[in-house]
C-alpha cells in the first residue's frame, strides 16, 4: 500500500509539473507579446497618452478583478472538488456569470462616484473611465471561459485563446503604427476593448454543448458564503495590485506616472509565470487527496520554497544588475527614472514566486475570513505607507511600499500555513 501511495504521488507530481510547463509556455508567449506591445506603445505614444493607457489598464483590471476573482476562486474550489468526487458539472458557471454582470453595475457606480466625480472637469479622466468599464466587461466574460477551461484542465486550449486575444491587440496596434507615425490613447483603448469580443460566441457554445446539473440549495449557500469572503479578498488584492498607480495619479505628475508605468509594466512581465503557477496550484490543491492531508500540504509548501529559491534568486539578481543597461535600450532615454523602481519591484517579484503556494494552500484550508484580514492589513500598509513616503522618495518610495506590502502578505500566509499544519 505504501509503494502504491508513493507511485500515485509521483504520477500526480509529474502531472502537476506537466500542467505548469504547459501553462508557463503559453504564458511566456503571452508575455512576449505584452513585452513587444509595451515597447511599441512606449515608442509611439506621447507621455500623456501612455499615462492614460497605464491608468486605463489599471482601472479595468481593478474593476474586473474585484468582480471576477472572488467568484471564480470560489467556483474553482467548489467545482473541482465536486467533479473529483462525482464527475459532473453544475450550473454554477451560469449563476456565477450572472452575479458578476450584476456586480459590475455596482462597482462601476462606486468607481464613478469616488474616482470620476472629483475629476469631472477632466475630459481625459472621464474618457479613460468609460473605456475602462467597457474593457472590464470583456475581461469578465473572458475570465469566465478561462476558469471553465482550467477546471477541465484544458490548459492548451485556454492558453491558445489568451494568446489569440493578446496577438489581436499587438497585431492591430502594429498595423496602425505602420500607417501612422503615432497613435493616440483612444485608438489603443478601442483595440483593447474589441480584442476579447470573441468571448461571446465561445460562451454561447459552452452553455449550449455542456450538460450542467442543477446545484442544490445547501451547496449553493456554501458557495455564496465562501464567495462573499473571496470577493472581499479579490477586492482587497485588486486594490493592492493597482493602488500604487492610483496614488501616483492623484499625488504626482504625468511624468512620474509614465515612468512608474514603464517600470510597473516590466514588473508585470517579470511576474508572467506566476499566474500560470497559481492557476495549476489552485486546481491541484482543490482536489480531495490534498484537501484531506495536512502532511501533503506542508510537504508541498516546503519543497516548493526550496526548489524555486535556487532558481529565482539568481535570475532576479541578474535582472537587477542588467536593468540599467537594458531598459534605456528598450525605452530610450526618456524613461531613466523607471530603472530604480523596476529594480525594487524585481525583488518583490522574486518573493512572490518563492512563496506562491501559500495562498492556494490557505484556501484549501478554507481560511477565507483570515485571508481577507491579512490582505486588508497588507493593503493598509501599502496605502498609508505610500501617502507618508511619496512626497519624500517619489516613485521610488511607492515601489518600496508596494513590495513591502506584498512581501508581508505572502510571507505571513506561508508562516501561518506551516505553523498551523505542524500542529496537525
């Protein structure tokens, strides 16, 4: 029996590694396209337009992530665990999508009151907000498809669709750049909005061809209870990921926002593999064999930290060393102030990779309320720290506080997981 268990663990670990490699491959292709698009936009857009695009992407991500992530996380946890036991899907996907579309109205209303009304005389800000709302709807639809494919472990198809979307954005922007010496914010925003439009026929096909069983009331109540905390977590984590951009936009100049936007976009590219890892780990940690074994959970976290540290630390060190030479070659001399913030953000990227299993294991333990509390504390550290330090250290201070907040979140959760599992 012991040998059989070891054999099964090896098979599962092999499958986990294969799935991670598959998702990483498609994510790397996606990030190469993002990298090329980044260079293209930096070269073609004015600083004002690039600052607007930075804000547009930030707001749309904030809206869509606030709505989608919590429900999708709860949906994944419930549906994967259920499918591993029964082999069937529920109509929770349809219910989840309808809830997301209703919530987007509320979120947009709140965003309009708190982010747009104070800038009602600024036509550009209102335009950015309008385009951000449209793009966020497309992102919500696309994330629904992506989540369903992840549950089925169809990582190749999911990666292909993601890259079709990204390739569409890059290709159309590139065509515009050939026929025009420059492009403006409006054109780029419309391209972003139209890119995920193919989500609509794909969703229709999924709903038409998949057999969904009706979810029972008790399971639905459990889903809603988990969703409330995970939605709050998603709101907090979305703000944690974008609040630095919002604070810079409110307290510093367009030049500062453009420089930080450059360093932040490269930071996002550095984190390119992290969503792939999180996606696969989330599915893996939702299955019944890992949920029911504290020993396996602890072993997974420790082995991950050991194995990733020996690769991540040297790679991040290289990025920090070569960035003063490479970034000016990519961006030109206009964005010299982006170098130091990028170096600081790079350290944060390394920490995120090393401690990445923490949150997925935390969710497997169903510590949703505590997860919200720790994330809210990290967000508070970020906001208060940024407000106190921004006038002294400018965008360098923002980068420092952003990374300290993310490090606090990741390390605190991993320490809690290890200490809690040691007691079992």
